[in-house]
């Protein structure tokens, strides 16, 4: 038996945020705009933490550039 959905309740649901998940250009054609997220990980080892910080500083430039380019590929017009 299939669950029934009350029509009034299904139309009044308003979502302020929806997480489409990480990665995947296939989300662009569905209209999901890239969102930059942050990690809350803490690396205890000072050498590893420093190496990861250096890598992320370099990676950040590429990620921001990719996100900007991906936004221009969205299927709807930006206003």
C-alpha cells in the first residue's frame, strides 16, 4: 500500500536549505548552485597541520575559480 500525502500539507512545506551533496557537475543542470563549505577538522600534529594549511591555501584559489565558473553554467538566469 502506498502512503498517502495530504495535498494541503505537501504544498505548504518550505525548505530554507537543501544539501544536494558534494561534487558532481550533474547537479548544475538540476539548478543546484555551488556553495563553498568549511571543514571543522582539527589536526593535532603541528607538521601535518602546517602541510594541510599550505595545501588548502593553494587549493582555495582553484576551488573558488571552479565555483564561479560553475555558477555561470546554471540553467537559470541570475538576477
